[in-house]
């Protein structure tokens, strides 16, 4: 009897550990149809409707959705479906058509003039409507901040 109780307790403990993430407010979702329509359309526009998903979660505490595609792209969307962040796959850059779809024309033009439009690694859309763009090149990393109209407000080299 003691052995049975020990085995049963161990089983319960493992089950609780496996579900801890859900208790912390993170829910693993089965497919992209759980995303708001705007987010679904953005992903379908750039990757097709049969895109392969590696990981998909909803964080109830932050009210965000995190999506990692099998091609390495990572996205975060807010509860309404607006893009919060996009990151390129390892050792690659965000496709130019995605960059131009997200950023205002002034920001796109500035990055193009700096010869950095095809070197964007990460874009964050801040709650204020501003943008933080990270560019990674062989010798330097640069972070650009643009206002909601795409005008450069700050440029920092790492």
C-alpha cells in the first residue's frame, strides 16, 4: 500500500509540474486560428496560409500572443492582433517586404539610405506608436528609434 501511495504521489507531482506553465498564465494553443484575425492575415500575407508553426502561446498576464514559425521567425501580437515585435531567424534578416509593411515610409527610406533595409534583425512597435529597429551587420549593431511618422529620433551603435 505504501508503494502504491508513493507511485501515485510521484505521478501527481509530475502532472502538476508539466502543467505549471498553464498555471502561470501561459496557454499553449493548437493553431493560428486562435489568433485575432489581424494577426492571422499578417502571417498569411507574408508566409502563406499553410505556414508551419513551431510554438504558439497566449500569455494571459501580458495579454499577448507569441508565435514562432518553423522557419525561425518569431512574432508577438497584442490581444487585438496588432504586431508588438518581430524577430528574424538566427543568422538571417527580416525579409524586406515585411519591414516595409510594418514601418512607415520615412523609416523605410532612412534605412534604405543607410544601406540597412535588408539587414534588419528585430522590430519592436512600442505602445506609443514609436518603433525600435535593430540592425545587425558583420562589424556593428545599430538600434534606430523612429517616431510614429517614421522620423528618426535616436540612433545608437552597440
